[in-house]
């Protein structure tokens, strides 16, 4: 696949086009999000919005809270406080008689299907073929027919450059190929937002580009994405906005090119110098 990188101007225009019909309405809204583990405060009052078609990159040192933030949005972790909403629907809770109540399991599963997540280490089912990995959730959770799910899976495999590998097992694929299958599997649920948690960090350097190519294509297509990454060139060139997290706080947020090339905060500057 060719690696075509949109300029910051193109990225901004893409977001403007995608949100023109619904100005000011975020797809994802995060308000005063807190999360602790054993007394360690990992997220300390995070506020963030992500608009339709926007690519938001999370950067920051290890342990800054990037993965925990994504896992809370994916409902893999339960926040201690705060609200996360997708298309104005609070995740994991419902309001009844003025009080918030945890959603019953079936309703929570339906909500989780609206958010796709791709992990560092692929998390494919080793005993299933590529095709079976991709169609499992659409058939079981969405109730798609097998025929419909297979057709969609074949189209997604072609999109991520893996046409012809539907009958392979994960062990027969490179790390980059496995990650591209994981992306196809998440896309098969037609999520409203895609989350990527350091999607290239477990890959050999020569395989990173093939995964970033897929993310770049998704961004160009208008997919709403939140990406935790250490790939600063990708963040600068593909993201619309960049959030720098440190010690569970948002230290700096702004247009991608500005934050990466001319950060205003000393902590952001020091972090980027260490990566240079």
C-alpha cells in the first residue's frame, strides 16, 4: 500500500467537512474523568471532546494515563467518577429518577459494540482463522447472517491489504499482518469511534509503516479515531489535534502540527526532546 500522508490543512478540512452537518456536536464527550488503582490516581479530571471525523492523538510518557483513558472509553475499565458519552448517550450508566444506575449487561454490550478498540498485542483468537476472527462479533453480537459477515470481512481484508489471507491462522502471519487483521476485526462492527492503544509498539520497525498506512487511510476516509501513540511523525501529519498527557492530567492540547513542532508547555517540550 502506498503511504499518503495528509497535510495539517487537509486534516483540518476533513474534520470541517465531516462536522459541517452537525456543528459543535462531539461524537465522544469525556467530562471530569477520574480513575485510580490501589490509591494511585491514574486519571485526574480529564475533559475532552472528539468530533465526527476527527483524529485525536494522545501522547505522553509511559504511565501518563493514555491506555487507561482508552480503556475507560471502551468500557473495559469503570471510571471512579466522571461521564463518557458517545453520541450524547452516557456509557455504562442510565439516569433513572435523578440517579445514575449501571446498565444491565445486555445494554452495556450493545454500547460497547459502538466503540472499536485495537490493542498493542493484537489479541486475536489463535485457534480461529483470520476470517473467523473477523466475523465472530458481527454474527454473535450484531446478529448478522454469516453470509453478510463474510462478505464484509472480505471487503475489510482487501482494505487493509490482506486479501487472500482469510484462511490463515494468526501464527502464520507477521506482527504487522496480525495488527491489520485486528483493525479489520474492529471495523467489522461498524463502530462510531475507533480507539488505538499504541498499535505499532509491539511491531518490528520494518512493519510499523504498513500499520500506519492503514490508520492514515482510515483517517482520510473520515473515521473518528483516538490514537495513543509514540509515532510523532504520524501524530503531526495525520491527527487533527494532539493531547499531551502527564501524570493523569492534560498538560497541553492543540492542533497537531503546533503541539508537535512548537509546544507551549515546558513538560511537553521536555517529552518531545527525549524522543528526538
